[in-house]
C-alpha cells in the first residue's frame, strides 16, 4: 500500500480542512495517509518511508508573498534537506483579490523543485472557502493519487 504524508500550515482553518479532505480522498484511493500540522512536523519526516509528500500553506501579506506564519519557519528549515527525486505536490488556500493569489503555493513549488523534488501535479490553489471547492480538491487529489 502506498503511503503519503501531508504537512500543512493554517491560520483560520481553511488549509487544515483542505488537508483533511485530501486525506479522505487519498484513503479512498487506498493510500495510507498521515496528516500533520506543520507545528508538529520536523525535517526528519522527510527521511521517513513515504511515497508522496503533500505540503499545504495559505498565503498572507499584501505587498509581498508571506507564507502562513507556522509554515514560514519550516520553509526556511527546509534549506538543509535533500529532496532528490521525492514525489511532492503543493496546495493552499488564498484569496484572488490579493496581488499574489496563493503565492505560498508558487513559492513552495519553486523551492522543492529547485531542491530536486518531482512535482507530480501542478499546485492546488483554493480561492475562498474550501467547502465551495470540494470537487476541485477531489479531482486534484485523484490526480496526485494516480502518481503514487
Ligand atoms: C491580512 C491578510 C493577507 C492576505 N494575503 C493574501 C495573499 O497575499 N494572497 C492570497 O492568495 N490570499 C491572501 N489572504 C487570504 C488568506 O490566505 C485566506 O483567507 C486563506 O483561506 C487562509 O487560509 P488558512 O485558514 O488555512 O490560513 C490574506 C488574508 C488576510 C487576512
């Protein structure tokens, strides 16, 4: 059975609920999934035996892209990792009325790709309430699952 790890940072709960939906859909696809709030995750998690890593963070700031505050520290710590050939996918919630819609998703994708990871599918960007985007989340997760 394939195994996936989801690590998310969420301030008001939107990216958290997206992570839960993704985990449910992965489970339906027979992928054993561990979900962690980034505050309980560590760099050691990337050494564990997972076939897929899904990273989720919302975007804050205005003039520039700011990652969700808990995820921002984790993002900096990731500089020390070797992600060569690790399969990954990135998701996050945002609001398209801001200049950098879901800029955190772009920033994380750029970083992990530069570090050698393989993005299995383009990032999922949720505009507004994730409850209104359930179909998009399901479809995206199915495409991620197909790569496991
Ligand atoms: C002060 C502030 C700044 C924000 N900046 C951005 C932004 O630059 N880009 C974006 O897409 N969304 C932005 N948002 C919207 C949040 O990312 C959005 O509400 C998201 O759903 C929060 O997800 P979370 O509950 O998982 O943290 C901002 C919201 C606030 C209140």
